């Protein structure tokens, strides 16, 4: 393995990681320009119909059903927009890693109404694109897991530079779980696909991934990745 301070050409596996992010960006754009726009138009038309029915007493009995449809459309639109916000790549190539992390944390806090205690120290300005993607996706998945499964309203995120390496730690004091064997065949990891994805991403950039958790004792994720791969 080359020293992390070097900036060699990406290996095929790292190129695949970058291409996957580009493909995800395209899919998200397609969703935004297609289903989201259709839902927004349908909701607008339904609101117009509601207004018209409100002026015609002979059709008032339709209002409860129409109101329910409007509520479902609005909820669906919100869920899709939440998904797009969570997975839209935030300009990895043109922004610093620190800026990307800060944006992710702010977005998570606003969308979940939870608190993230963020600590950044000596985060390198120049970081290889695959490493930026890896760190972002790890924190994103860890925050999502803490919100959905740990049942906590506060999470600690630490990212710091140490020599030629970037360290990240995500910790919560939630319900915890029994740590699975992430090295087992992927078909055995159906219930832990998110954790397996984190583990595999770190392996792709020649880093190390450590997971600690016990039922009732919270969860700690610690990873180390090179600034360059």
C-alpha cells in the first residue's frame, strides 16, 4: 500500500466508488424532476378542487376523502424530499471535508430535531475524493442508525487529523445491540446491510473500522482512513 501522503491514481475499486456516487446523483435528479414534480402538481390540483367544493354545498360530503388524499400526497412528497436531502452528494469535489461534515450535521439536526455534538480538529484541507465520500457516508449512516434505532436525541461526532490519517468517531448512549460479524458472507448480513456497507467502504480506502455496542450500553463507531489512497 502506498503511503497516505501520496496521491496516486485511483484503483479500479475506488473508481467504482466514485462512479457509484455519480450514478446516485443522477438517480436523485431523476426522482426530483419526475415523481416529485408530479406529486407537487397533483397536490396543487387537489387543493384547487377542495376550494371549489367548499363553495358548492352539494359536494361537501366528498371533502373528508379528498382531505385524506391530500394528506397522503403531502406526506409522500415530504418523505421523498427527505430522502433526496439525505442522499444528494454535497459537492464532494469542490468543498473541504470539514465543510461537508458540518453541512451534513446541520441537515440531520434540522430534519430530525435532534442534537449532534460535533468536534472537528486538524481535518486536512486536501483529501482524496473517495475518502471524502467514505467519511461522509459513514457519518450519514451512523447518524441515521442512531436516530432510527438507538432512540436518543443526542449523538457525538468527532473527526480529527493525526499525521497522514483521518479519524472519525460516532458515539451514542442509546439502546445498543449485539454486534454482528461483519466479515461473514454478505448474504448473512441482511439485517445489518448498513453496517456492512460502512465496513466495506472503509476497506475500499484501506482504512480500519471498529464497532462497539452492547444492549443497553450505547454504540461507538471508530474508523481510520488515509487522507490519500
